[in-house]
C-alpha cells in the first residue's frame, strides 16, 4: 500500500490564531501546530486523490482562517 506524507508551512503574523481557527476543520489525517512565525500542517494518507482533496480543502480553510485572524487583530 502506498503511503503519502507531506508538510505545509505557511508564514503568518499570528500563527497561533490561524492554527486554532484551522483545528476544527482538520481531518484525522492532518496535524496542525503553530510555530514562532508559521503554521505547520502535516498530512498523511494512502490514496493520492484523497490527499489532494484534503490539501485543497485545507488551503481554502487556511485562506479563510488568515482573513479572520487579520480582522480579529485589528
């Protein structure tokens, strides 16, 4: 069986806010943590289509989380 692992690292002004906003939408195949100036998400799976779909959803959620956190910090 194929195993797919990846890591998405994105820089943010308030990484802890973004990571908290993403947490409810993470699937069991994802782990998101806040670093000093970045959000780090590790993704794993066994089917390429599923991983691609999960990453696509994650990136949309990430954009929304970043926008929400930027408004919250004003």
